[in-house]
C-alpha cells in the first residue's frame, strides 16, 4: 500500500499480535491503534508472533503489518539481556524501521532491543511502559509454585532492573498509570502520563441491580490464579450469592475449588462479547491482585461496564481511581462489602461520578490526542 506523503505515520512495535484484544497488554495496544487512527495517524504495525496468528482486522486498521517470529532460543537464558527482550531481537525489524524517518512507539520494555541503536539516534522514540517490569517479575516469582518458573522470574527480574536505564534513550516514556508515572519521573526525563486504552472508552454501567458476583481475569498468570484462589477459598464459601468466575485458561485448581461450591460457576475462555455481558449484568465485580504497578485493564473494564466494584488495595494503588471503588483491606471487609453491595442499587449519580473521573484517566480520545500533540510539539521544535 502506498502512503500519502502528507499523512502522519508512526511505527508501532507490539510484543505480541494485538488481536483479539482479550487480555490487558494487547488490549491497550489494539485500542491505541484505533484511537490514533481516529486522530488521523497512520500505523505501520510490527508484531511478534507466538501463540497467535496473523490478523485481517489489524491489516484493515493499519497501513501495513509486519509479523516477526519470536526467537525462543534456550541459550538466551544465559545472556545478560532479559529473555523477554532478546527473544524479540530481529534484524528485519530494524531494516523496516530504517525504511523511513517516522516516529516509533515501542510497546513495553519487551520491544526495546533497538532503542539505543545508533541508526535510530535521530528518531522520535516513545516507549509505552505497561509496568515497572522488574517489580512485576518479582511478583510473578512470589506467586508461582513451579520452582523452575520461579527461578526464571527471579533471574529475569534482576536482568530487567539492570536493563531499565536503557530507557534514557527514549524521547518520551508513556507511562500507563499515575503511580508508574511517579516512579519513572524520579529516574528519567520526558515522562508523560497517558492512561490505558480499552474497549469501553466511557462509562456505560447500567443502573439498577444484578443478581450475581463476578470474578473476571486472565487466569493463565500465576498472580491472577493466586488472587482467584484466595476468593474461592477464603470468601465464596461464606456467602450464598450466585458467583461467576470468568476468564482465560482457569487452572485445574480453580475448577477443583469451585466444584465443591454449588453457587459458583466457571465460564472458561469467554468471548469478548460474552465477557462484556457478564460484566454488565453483574451486581458486584471482585478484583483481587498482589501487584501494585501498572494499570489493571480489568479494573477499567469493570468501571466502564459494571456496577459495584470491590478491589484489593494493590488493584487501585497509583491509579487515582480509588474513589470509584470499594477497597477491601482484609477478609472481613471483603465479606461485609460484598454482602452490603449485593443489596444496594447502582444509581445514575454513581455512574455520573465515574464518567467524570474516567474521562481524566482512561478516555481513549483524550489519551490519543495527548500522544499526537506531543509528537507535533517535538517536530515543531
């Protein structure tokens, strides 16, 4: 496809194929592509394939899409560079980036192998930070019961912490939460808070009452699996409310714990539409986590589409969204809040309050305009 010389174009490097947008990281990437396109930005997408196939949807939304194989080489484990970064080193990617002088958005620390490459020294380079990665990986290690994975996560966390100063080579860091913004600003220059991109874009929560408790997450990660296990073991046995556990790849442990509770139902691997309906029709969404960095997209989805939201402190830490949630600090508070909110109507006033706060943090159009205005201001200097 030929590209008009008058069109503003950006290279976007994604750590995975960002379609379907069925978990937090790729959700932020996919809806960012759509929002930037609405702002008149053409996207040349570069994505690494592992566990996902090529996407006609992405090829329709982007000017071009380049796919690269992620090199899962055993010997990468012995490198000083983090595995998640070295496995995404690809010389064809660099060649394609050098085909023009357009700005580059690196999605996550994962994609930054070429961030300090001399051939890209004069380019506008934005890095979208999805997490404080070394803290995230230490948390993965603490939640994983497999000794080999635990060892890998701990080693990777040390490598990521040593690697992180490479971000000094970025023109801008686009941090995803106010808390992460504070962390990165204490270490680097040119940090810009750009909130998460997501399917809801505005609060669509329905007034009234639902009739079940919902726990939704991507259970393929050890952290989310542990968070769900806590609710199924310590909370759900002590109420009789209908309870739905929905998400990607629930573990055998989750199935086993739910099987002894007659009021608990598992919905494995729901479609995006089905998940949206489950959130919209719930009376209470429960969000539990032990990881305080980044921005949980399940929190944004629950606030945009659901009614009452109860969270652990880690879910809302550094988000500026605490006022929209009921924060449970211990088991008794989880139980008492769930009992009370299952009987409390969600009102139009509650929805109005959410709209105001979400507009400041998680409005796709606002966040996309911030990226475009930053690019324009730099190019005019």
